[in-house]
């Protein structure tokens, strides 16, 4: 984030997430192709070696990083992430539903081709992020941010009730709408609440919340599914998303417009 100019930092937040979903879309077919050519062991070795390609890129990025100004502190960076980060962690329960539990639940109901739910989710994420870079809309208002997370909530409930593949895929697309727009929008609220020298630290801290939310969501939802069934699991995810919607809208309402972010940056959070 430190390398991006202020007016493009919020758009950059969405691009970071876009890379993950591009890998999700392309990774499985590439892995299947490699397995057919070099076997499973060869595929694992290639996959394990891929992160090494990032080393020279990381070295180049670190060499261009702007040093903090003398006397600057990251002390307020963590506090700035608490509300938006917690909302994002709760929203990540929807991601956990789609990626970890939807296929199994749908297959048990007799829905054929249930893996299309994950593919549909990933494709929707990529499309929304790509379009979002061109659409100048601000999802950081309470109504807009609450709206996209409410769409994710409806998506989870649709998957939980679906007995047909089209309805389940529609639910996955709605979950993608919530995740694709809420992550950069909440990140924008974080960026607006700190000064220039703490912004990178705050955004890096904020980025950890989604990982925490996915891990916690998988743990909690898995425990609920094992002990009370998949219906209870979907309802638990819906409760988490209801809390995420309320907290995100409240955070947006409290946030206002901070002078640390330029007007250009505030208009393009996607």
C-alpha cells in the first residue's frame, strides 16, 4: 500500500484480493493438468517451489519502500482497525460457508455439480473486482456498506435452503458481492482514520482480520455442523453476517470524512 499514490490506495486494496481469486479460478485446472503430466508428487513439488518466485519481487518492493518520517508512530494503527477489522472477520464467515461447507452440504441434498458454487463465487469475485476499478462508486456510506453485507447474508441463506444448483450459485454470487465490496470499503475506512505515516501499518493489520475470520469461521461452523447439523451451521453464519452488517454500518456512520485521504481516494474504494 505504501507504494501506491494516495488516490489509488483503496483501489489497490481490491487488487490485492483479486490476485487471490485469480489463483483460485486458475489453480485447480492448472494443478489437474500438471498432475496428469508429472504426477501428484511432481505437482506438489512445483506448487511448493512457486513461492520462491516471489523472493526477487519482494526484494524489489522493499527496496522502493518509503521510510517513515522521523518521530512517526504506528501506535494508533491497531486501534483504527478494531471496528472495521472485526466486521470483516465476521463477514468472512460467508466465505467459509462457500469454500469449506457448501459443496458437501449441497451434495448431501442430491445437488449435482455442486463444485460449480465455488467456481461461480470465484468468477464473480474476479468480475466484481475488475469492474470495480472502473466504476467510481463509494461503498463506505452506512447504507451502501450495510447493503452489500446484507446481500452476502441473503446469499448464505439461499445456499442453506437451495435444492437446485442455479439457486446455490446465485447465493454464491451474492456472497461474492458482499466480500468483494466490503473488504476494500472497510479498508478505506481504516485508511481514512490514520495519517499518511501510519496508513501502511494500519492496512497491513486490517488485512490480517480476514484470515482470522476465515480460520475462526471454519472452526466454529465446522463444530456446529458436526454437533447440530448443516442447517444450524448456515444459521450460525447468518448470525455472524447480521452482526457484521450492523457493525460495518455503525463504523461507516462514525467514520465521516477524514482529511488524511484525498478526495480522489475517497471516491474509489473498490
